């Protein structure tokens, strides 16, 4: 196995008890050679790549063909020669990639890319439903593809491995960004994010108690920051306290308590995803009372954010100042550490591809891997997610019934 692997076996997403043993054996011997295409990301400020050269080496060793677009890994500091030396095949024309059995991309296919598909293929990527329009689904339906969303896939423990790994990176990166923008070099207050003997440590307010929050807390407390965490669930706060194994200042979202904490905070990190109908956790009036030079980072900004004054920015111009408070609203924080994020993505995607080949195809994988099945939103050109059906008025069918029919 390649050195960057997380130790996941090719069939780690499979629960052996989900089907009779004799059928498991029957499926297992029908191996299938796959052709897998990896297009280059076309979204601005997306530097991650879905597969590493080491993973390509293992896929090719098992007899599969890996097709790549030139320059696919350059933004994550992977040269084309690193892929070609491992057996990856670089196509001359981009459209050739879209004839592969499986197309893997981080961001959803663009409409132009969907038109390049030959049809009846497997597409694996993020769905990012909040950005999608009906035309996206209409085109995929015409191509009769099976589409799997990274953010909906689960492992054998019921966790969403890609979401968790990217959230963990986001939490860590948020603290690094906070430290940077409190420094004089970024026209900050010149405050050390942490503490040394004789000096009161910086204060951080973290909204949420999920994975991103947990890793932000770990990073901040490791620097000696005084942290206070807010969440709507006492149970989540209790679980977080147990995980960290140390005393942690926690509170439910009580406006008066939150407002008081914000007045003395040097850093505020938002990690809570809100529905469109929910009010912001931090209002503009609350921001007005914060200390000049403090910094707000909203890790959920791509879906509207949880802080009223925060807005989407870019890596070229990452901050804006409102009410003398620095606001950092760059979406997709993991891309800031693209190589680490790429390894994390590859460590989930690579075992799945190997497993699909070993089992003989996507249907066999879906039959026994319920977590992977949860990621399917199109199966052979049929919509399988009710919430998408309701939003766009497209008929849908239950994936379990479809599995029995095909």
C-alpha cells in the first residue's frame, strides 16, 4: 500500500454481513477491468486533486486504466511526470477522458463536461446542491449516468469520511488563518494567538460542536488560546468535552452570553450550517460591539454562512473589514492546503475504486455497501433523492427498489 494511505483496505466500505456468504463469494470472483478518468478542476481557487500518484500506482497495478488531464495535480504540487511514472495515461484531447467507465472529479461536472459524457457511466464528485440548477440534473438524466455525491457517502461506521476529513482540515486551517491575520504583517493587532507566562492568552469564540469545530478547538487550545464553544445541543457539547478530555468553556446559544463573549474575543470561528429560514447566529449589531482588529472566519460561507456580516471573498482578496473587524470569507478552506487535502480525498476514493473493480462493477458495490449507496443521487438515469425531487420537480424512485429491479 502507498505510504500516504490511512490504512483503509480496498473493501473497508463493505459490511460482510449484509448479504449471504455464498453470494458474496460469487460477486467477489467477477473482477472487472475499469477505465477511470480524472479531469482537471476548472473552478477558480480549487487547487485540490482527487487522486495522488501513489494511488494511481496501486490502481494500475490491479490492472485498471487511469486517464488524466495534463496539469491535473500542479496546484497541489504533483507534476505530470509523477503520475505518468506510476502508469497514469495523459490524454491528448480533454474530451477523451469523458469516455471512461468512471469519471472522478472534486467539483460537480460543468454543463459542458456533462455534454462530453458518452452515456451510462459512473460519475463521482461533490454534488454541492446549493449551487445546482435543474438543467444540471436534466442533462445527467439524459446521459443515464449513475452519480455519487462525496458529501453523502458513508463508511461502515455511518460516518461521512470525505466530509469529516475536509471539516477537520477546515478547522485546523481556520486557526492558522486567525494567527496570521492577528499579526502586524497582515495589519492586525499584533497579538500572539496563544499565551506565554505573564501574558493573558488570546480569546476565541467557536460556533458549533461538529468536526470542524473540534479540530479548530484542538488547534487553538494547543497554542494556549482561551476557547469558548457555543452550540444549540447540550449533548453535542458534552460529547465534545469527553473527546477533548479536558475542561472546556461551553454554552448553548444564549444571545446575552454570546454577546458578552464576543466583546472580549480576538477570534471568532463559525462552523454551523444554517437553513435559509434560520437567523444568523451572530448579527451585525453583535459585530459592532467586538474589539477593533479582531477577526471573524466563517467556514460555512459557501452555503450562506452563520455570521451576518461575513461575505464570500477570494484567495486573491481574502478579507474585508466591517465595523473595524476583519472578516475572512474564503470558501473551501481545505484547498489552502491542497496537497494535504488531496491526500485525504485520495485515501477515501482510491479504496472505493479498487473495491468496485474487485467486485465486478458498481451494482455489486451498491448491493452490499449501504454507506456507498447512500451517496447515489442518480442510478442509471433515474433520480433517487426525494429532497432533490421536491426542489426541482423531477420524479424520483427509491434506490433500494431500483437495486432490485436492475
